[in-house]
């Protein structure tokens, strides 16, 4: 259930902005807390400039928002690198 909510939030974040930013900044998580229920392999490709499932472009703000959301879970260490 938590994973579904997290993925729904991720998709909503994609649809909020369509900036044409292009860089190699990606979401990297060094560790995941118990409640995060995610793995780094599930986040591979979540980078600025990538195309989301709905066709929008991932912005730096989207990546930073996802990092902040994941860091809400104790023991999770995610950042934009």
C-alpha cells in the first residue's frame, strides 16, 4: 500500500511541471528506511530530463521533491547527485 501511495505521488509530481531542463542529476539513495519500501533499482533512471510514463519531462524540482518525500522515512538517505 505504501509503495502504491509513493508511486502515485511520484506520478503526480511528474505532471506538475514541464520544464525543459537537461542535466545528469539523478535521485540516489544510499539507504532506505523500513517504511520506504523501495530499492535503488526501482529509482534508476529518475533523473532530470527523463521522460515520465505520462510523457512529461522530469525536472530538478521533481527529483528534489521525491528525495524529500523518501527522506521522510527514518533511516532513508536520498539526495540529488
